[in-house]
C-alpha cells in the first residue's frame, strides 16, 4: 500500500505571517473601539458583546471564513 501524502487538516494549517499580523490588528481595533465607546459613554459595558460580535462577524465575512 502506497503512502499517501500528508495533507494538513483545519487544525494543522499554519497562518501566514501577514495574516497573523492582520488578525492581531483587527483584534486590537475591536478592543480599542469597545473601550472608547464605553469611556465616551455611547454604550454600556453590558452591550459590548453585541458590538464585538458584529465586528467579528463582519471581519469573518470579509475574510470568507465561517467561525
């Protein structure tokens, strides 16, 4: 029986350095925007989950991923 070439599954795939940097930038942007919205007084801390979820979903859709 011939050995099949190893194909990584979803958990073994490595992100490119550029993509990791973009993910970190997006994460920091979401955190900073949420902190600013609370400090300015536009939203309550309890409602941040909705804003965070919306921003994360928009980023996932933009990256064509389903998480």
